[in-house]
């Protein structure tokens, strides 16, 4: 076995795509805290597989500790793909679960960051610069057979799509107020919000009371693809720094204008002149929603995607080269 990619508890789309791109076997152990079962199963699997290289999806901190201990016995190269939650915390629980293990990054053969601001954070923490590489998400492939969902009030190019995880960093209350202020519902537009709204029922209730809002819940992949392909614009909203949402890369894949939060991280990625960069306050977000529907702004947004595609492609090619070198040295 050449290489495996290990994830505990939850599996990100990025991990699946990177494992496939790099030809790694994916080892997903869906066990949560206190991770005793995941700890033991990881040891059994790696002792059997004997890989020459192991990549870890972080967080969780205990996974990194487990791999460092196993590496002493099994002798593999260690790569850490570091999601922002490993370094930036929203709760005491996240801090306790990850902060004690951050120093272990300095001993990894390679540390993979998701964007340049996060790379600078890792360097400031003391991770050696020669071991850090910025790798953007792969552009997802378009679905081969999209299917129109049974949403009779939703017409092509007459809705704004919010692909939502209903996570704490997604400004759903602000979105509700911005939608009300935009008055787009009165012009026949709809705001279509996907994902499991039960994660934030109060925010869902606020949205549901507004004219023109459609909450879809989870959708089959082919129906979600149709919504992406036919949206007037796609929202990629977060209040969290060091985060690049999957919705942005999906908008790139489907050539739909993405309205993105004006965080430092996203602004550094799309560029200061990007026409659909939204301030995170209701009036500014409402104005940006209206402006992003203008054909000229939408066209300019899509033209900016050439840079994002290049960043993604070149960073992934660089990662493949580095992993190849590490395997040759293992």
C-alpha cells in the first residue's frame, strides 16, 4: 500500500476529492468523541495496510497524535490537511479538542493549508515554511444528468441559491433581513436555501415567514445540480475567516456568479475588484444581491473564475509532485 487518507467522525468532500486525485485509499472511521474506538481501529488498519504515506483530515487533534505515535513504529511519511477548525475555535470544546495538539504540526512531513491567509497563520504559529503548501479545493465535476426538482415556484434564472450547511458561521439571520430589504420577491425572484434547516430552526422560521423564500431540505445530487446550473446567482456566505466555502467552487464549476462574503480570506481569493463581494451587514448584502443580478456584473464575476481555476489546478499539480517526492523518499 502506497498511501492512505484518514478521517475521523466526519468526512469532507475535499478529503474525498484529494484522496481520489492523489490515488490514496480513503480510510473513514465515523466515530466521535472520545475517539477511543477510532484510535484503536486506526492502529489496526494501518498495521495491516502498512502504507508508505498517511494523510490526515484535521481536525481532530487526537488523530494527529495517533498518527505521530504510529509513525514511530510503522515509519510512514505524514501529511496533515488542516481545516481552519484545527487552529481557530468557535467553542471551548473545539479548543480543548485541538489546541493541545497543534505543536505536532511542526513534526509533519507536509502541512496542507486551504488558502493563503491560513498559510500565514500556520507560519506565524511556527510551522516550517518549507513544509507548508497552499492547496485550493478541486473544481467539482458537473453532474452528468441534472434533474429539475419539484419546486413549481422556482423558475430558471429567477432565483438566488444559498447552498447552506446551516453552520454557525453562516449568517442566516442577516440573509433573512437582507432578502427582505432587497424587495426582490416583489420582482418575482425567489431565495432558494438548501440543506438541513433543522440544525437552526429559529433561523429557518425567520426565513420561512418571508415572501419568496423556499427551503428545500436535503436534495438528491441531480436536483441540487439543476439548481446550481439554473441559478441567477449563488451565495457563498460566512462570517468566519480562513474559510473558503464549497459553494464558491460549485459556482465556478457551473459558471454562475457567486456572491461572496467580504472576509479578508475570500477577498484575497477573488480579488478586490470582484463585483459580487458582499459586506456582512444587511443593507450592503441586499445591495450586492441586487447588483449581482445585473448581467454586466454577473458576466464580470464569471470572467474572474479563470484565476480561481488556475489557482486550483496549479496548487493541486504542486501537491501531486510533492506527494510523489515524499513517496519516493519513504
